C-alpha cells in the first residue's frame, strides 16, 4: 500500500519544479547538481534533525533513494 504524504501533490510539485528550474537556469552539470543536492540534504540533517537521529535518518533516506532508482 502506498504511503500517504502529509503534503499535497501541488505543493510538492511546485517546490520540486523551483529546485529543478534553479539548477537548469545555472546550467549545472549532473555532478554539480548531485553535489549541491547532497550538501542540501546534509545541511537539513545537521540543522533540523537531533544528532541522535541523524545516522538513522540518513540511512533511511539512502535506502529510499536506492529503491527509487531501481
């Protein structure tokens, strides 16, 4: 059964479109895009997740990411 998101599809899509548009407007290469997005994720984990939970959340994120590309 798919997981229900607490965010609306329109809110999610609007924010994702803005992020993608910014990367495209700056003509960032694939490697640069991945580096920037990785650093954004690290920043979010380090500033918004308690230290005791960071490793588990990073592992969960990585697991979901791996599943999404298979």
